[in-house]
């Protein structure tokens, strides 16, 4: 069974921003999802480019997506870092 964007978003519904206490999906942090075989790349946009808990949020996102059967590699990129 191929991994879909809906599966990725579903895996992220319980990932909460530790300061805002809302799901990263509900907050609209997930900007783009690319899936290739067992690899997922996500672009995310946090509330601030200098978010003090960004590394923690990225790790939680990566860990959640890795729970999907068939996914072995996850890359999470912050949009603000792409623009820098």
C-alpha cells in the first residue's frame, strides 16, 4: 500500500506545538509534503523564524511520520531556513 499525504497528515494530528497546545496540522504548520517510496519530505512554517522550540517540534514531526508503515526516512525543512 502506497503512503499518501492523508496518511502523513493523520500521523501528525497528535503532534502538538508545546507552547500553543494545538496540533501542528490544525495550526497550518505543514506547507508541503513530498513522498517518494519510503521517503517523506515536509516543508513546515512555524509561527516565528526564531521559535525557541523549533528543534523539538521538528523532532516530534519526524518521529510521528516514521511511525507510518513503509516509511524509513523523513526530512523536515523549515520554510524560513530555505529562504535565508
